[in-house]
C-alpha cells in the first residue's frame, strides 16, 4: 500500500480562457486567481507545520502548485503563540506579502493574514526574453525567532512551491525532500521519509535546502537533466544529466523520473552525499514496488537493514 508518503497536492487549475492570439503579457494578466487557507500549527515533538485544514499541518507543508500567469491568495491562520509568516521563492509579490518583519508582513499569534503571490509567463519585449515564473520553488516562515524566521525553519515551517508552464508533464506522485540542518524533513535515519512508488510511475521530486550546512542530494539508480524540468527535450539536448546536485540553504530544484526505469523495482537510497551527513542520518529509502504494488525481492531485507543498522545515534 502506498501510504502517506506523498505530499498533499493542491490541484492546479488548467489554463483556460487564454487565446493563442492574445499577447503574452495580456495572457499573464488574464490568469486565474485562486484562494486557499493555510494553518500554521504546532505538532507533537516540537515541530510546527503548515497545513490546508485545521489539524492538518505537516512537515514539510503541502505542495502548492500554480500555473504561470495565475495568482494565488493565501489566507494564513497562525494557530501558534509565536509570530510567523509565509515567504515564497520564485514568484512575484508586493512588500506587504513579503512575509518579512522588515516589511511588517507577518502574522501575530492568532492572526489571519492574506498573502498574494503572482506569476507571469515568459514574454518577449524589445527582442529580449524575460524569464517566466515556472520552476521548482519553495516557501517558508520568515518571522519566527528572528527577523529571518530561523526558528520557524528549524521547527518545520517550509514546503514546496511548483510553478508549471503550460504543457509541462504532470507526475503520478510527488515527494518533497528538505535538507534542513542535519535532517531530512526534520527527521533522521531510520526515521527519514520512506518514499514509495510503483514501477513505471512518473515520480516528481522537489528538493529544498535550509539551515547552515552545505548539502548534496543524491538518488540511487535514477538520473535527471540539470534544467528546469529534469527532462531532456530531445536526442540532441545538450543539458548535462546528473544523479547528484548541490542543495544549499535557500536553494531548490525538482525533477521527474520514471520509478525503476531501466533498473527495476527495489529499495533505492536517497541521501546527502556529504559523507558525515549521510553517516549521521541524512539518508532515506525510495521504495519502488512492483507494478502490482507487491514488494520486490530483497526490498524487505533492505528496509530491515535500514531500520536496524543505519542509525549510529539510535
Ligand atoms: Cu548534507
């Protein structure tokens, strides 16, 4: 059974009402506006998470998705006794949606506050391409503990933000992996997230870095193109293909792989490749089940080894 490992997705609406003849700038202005409510809440064990329902907070928070050109209005409810905020990377916003104490943009304890994130499609103006908003981005607190949200980040107030471009391939399953301090999603081996998929499923990883350390994200037996989507555009696409990538504080990237393609089902590790980080617990398992959901040969034994022997500080 594929239990609980996938992040909560917010269904992204299709771009509708845009005509091919419309100027791209106008098209961006015609994007849809969607409103959601998020709740910041304390969790057992001292973590604090964002959620889409009261009592639904998780670490990391839900995957938020937008299409280029659309606007997302977030009503953030602070159900903790500390000031906090939500600050996005990669999108457009006004200073009052900055999520920073610098701009007096945060929620006092108990307060509800609206943050507005805008996106734009790429367009050509005077012969120059401007970047659109599409990318694997992220959001996080910027107000708890310090003016930079350092305490909020340590306690789990972070999540993935995906801005898709029209035509992007959509995944079957998503996983957010956050290297925060010396943890993965505020957990260490053998409690790091077990990421489960079935052979042949299109799996999307969103990797995010936070904290004070240099990290590198490595996934066993799978590789991706080092570009916006992780996919090659064709046989002559010169984009380097990698299976390991720097994941430093504040950075993020994402990619899609077909689970087990070319290598088969099995228990495949993902981990930080800084050796003393993986040795001390920054390692987890990407479990690729057989297509029918059953466990592949050897996978249970591998999990037993992970749970039994991979945690020097147990
Ligand atoms: Cu590391």
